C-alpha cells in the first residue's frame, strides 16, 4: 500500500528549523566555519576571534597587514560568504 502524503525528509527538516527560528543561526555558524576554507590557511591563522551579531561579521585579526588586505577585498568576501551560506546572511564585515 502506497501512502498519499509522502514528504521529503530534507524538506521536513528545513521546515522544522524555519519554524523554530534556528535556520538563520545555522547559516551564521556555516559562515564562521567556512572562513578558513574561503580565505585560506594563512588568514585562518591570523584570525583571533570571529562572530556574527546583527547580520554583521566581526573578525579580530592578529596582523594589521592582513586586516588592510581584507579591507580592500571586503565586498568580494561578503559575496563569497553569503554564497557559501546559500542566503544573504552577512550585510557587513568589521575587521579589527
């Protein structure tokens, strides 16, 4: 006997996460975890702390040289991070 109300488990999980308001936070965590993958191991080593607050990514760096280089690539970095998350999660990056 075949059931008439068959749903994809992936869609059910997405709907559940959206209903519980967890999906946005998971996207932010995905961005933080992919920071080193997108920008490379050298940038990852120069990063002291990274977090998201109010759609702004805060990155604390150990090197002022790296900070200046990232400042020039800010819009491209935002685009790559949002692409990795699959949605517009980050509006701005603050480099310190």
